């Protein structure tokens, strides 16, 4: 008895492992930012965006996007896993029936018994003896070490993590649709600006041709103006292709085939970027779905260590059966003679060759450490994204103001250059370069405006907004 106890205790010996406590410390504020009260992450995306066309597109994307729908099915799988885990620590009850006939060898123990024992007085055992039975069987593993309950908690935690994963996917989807929408609107404005500039250049081209007739301009000037017009006309088709590709990207995000995207492009340059309240860095832990997902996955990894540890301990189970059994079907339901019953218990503990259990336990430990590092990385990445966007918004605002003044100056210089050229006080190259510089500056101004709006959207996403 003492030897058996020692062997049982030896079987429960557990190897040492390493675990990690995640570091969740963050700076008290974002650098280069004055923190307003509140946090914009809690604002619903329908209230955050003002463009009704964009709101409609996001609404369709959230409902129809294929990745979101696939994630919903993963959540359903995780929910079913909870049901399966809960069922494991409840008794299993089944019903069954069996029928067979058997002839045993004469020179065996059972054969000798049958040879010398009549099945009924004056009647020997039949050559083939039947065995018919049906009834209920039950088994129940006693969850002494909370192994099954911890496994259920793991399933619940992973289910919650999958929900946060969907929230993070929706957050990125909303931001991607919004950024693509504003990129499309910016391309519309670039195409309109290019059309207006071509009209100005065509007018200058006609003026140069007239001046050539009066010997006030040469054929070189005419050809250079014509080439500039053709260059910008070819640029129109590049922009049109970009518009098609951006529309198709939006349609892909919306989970539909190619079709025109309804949008408002007229007042894009008058749009004022929304003021986003960044709050304090510690709020990222509560607002960012990817951080909450990593935190839940870390909790599940800790519970998995407890589940793996329980495999070293003895397991206890109870078996029971109740039904009818007879050698002939006509006696099967005869009571109480044909009633059978059984009750038993099992105790099992790993003793020799525990390599698989130890490997599983060490793997659970390694996965916990990995989850802790992943959690820390998510926190650092979230802080970095917000800090970058806060700085980006400030720098883009200063950039836009200077570019706007540049565009105003170059637009005025076009009229001045044209007048000087007509008065023979400037050559054609000055006119061409002025027009070219003005066009490039206007295009850059539109791109800067689009970057401003996108920076606000990206800050909203980085704070954890957009999934509500």
C-alpha cells in the first residue's frame, strides 16, 4: 500500500515552468499634444462622419464585407466550443442494444462449465449460446482538479476575444472605407483642377498661335505650348484610371461587384478636418479592441496552464449501467430475472512515459509568455499609432496653410505672366513654367487636404473608435 502511494505521489510530480506578467505601463500623455477632455473613441462612426454618402457606404460595408461575415462564423464556432466544454463536466448517458451468439471451445474453462452445467433441468446448453441486451449506460468524470471547468473558462475567454477581434476588424474596415472614399473625392478634385488648367493652357496656346501670325512668337513656342496641353490631356486618363481602381476598391470592401460610387466631391477643399479628442494613453487599454483581444487571449493562456497542469493529477470517473440481458430474446423483458445493473469507479494517474503531458504543459507555459509579449506589443503599437497621428495632424495643418498661400501666389502669377508675355516683356518659357508650377501646387494642395482628412480618420481608428 505504501509503495502504491509513493508511486502515485511520484506520478504527480510537476516540472518547473516560466510564466510572464505583462507590462501595461504607458506614458501619462501623448507627446506634442494638448489633451482635450474626453475621448473620441467612444463616438459612433455614424456620428463621427458628416458625409451621408460615406455613412451609407460604411453601413453597407459593415453588413456585407466578406471578412466581417467570415469573422462572424468564427465567433459562432467559438460559441459552440463553450457548449462543448460545458458538456464535458456533466454526466454522459447513452442508450444501446446488442445481440450476438457465441460457441466456445470445448476444452476451455467456459466450454467445460457449459459441458457440465445444464441450461435448464434436463436440457443441456445450446451449441451457440445467445447474448441479447439493451439498456442505459452512464459515465461521469469527476472534475476534482477543476480541469474541465477551467477548459470551459478558456472557451468563454476565447469567445470574448473573437468578439473583440471582430470589433477590431470593423474598426479597420470603417477607416479603410473612409480613407478610400476621401481618396476618390480627392481624385475627382484633381481631375477637375486638371481640366481647368488644360482650358487655361489651351487658351494660352491659341494666343501663342495668333502671336506667331504677327511674328511675335516663333514655332518653338507654339510647339512647346501644344506639347504641354497634350501632356496634361494624357494625364487625365491616368487620373480616370485611378478613379476606377479606387471605386473598385471601395466596392470590394462593400462586398459587391463593380458599380459607380455615389459621392460628394464639390466642397471637398472647403472641408475642415474634425477635431479628434485623443484623451490619455491609458484609455487605449479600454478602447482598443485589439488590446482587449490580446488581454483576453493572455487570460486564456494562463487558464490553459492550469488545464495542462491538471493532467499530472489522478483522474476519477464513475461508470454505471442499467438494462435487460438474456440468452434468448423471449426472456429479455422478463423481470426481475433479466434485469442487469453495474456500478464502478476508475482512478487513473500517469506513471511512466509522461513526455506528452510534460510537453503539453511546457507548451502552455511558452504560449502564456508569448501572449504576454503580444499584449505588450499591442499596447506599444497603439500608443505609437496615436502619437504619430497626433503629430501628423499638426504638421499637415501647417503644411496645408503654406501650400494654400503658394497656390494663391502662383494662381496670381499666371495672369501676370500672360500679360507680360502679350506685352513682350516675358518669354513663353516663363508662362509655361508658371502654369506648370501652379498646376503642381494645386494638385499637392488637394493631396495635402486628403492626407489631413485621412489623418483624422486614422487617429479615430488608432484610438479604438469605429466599431460601435
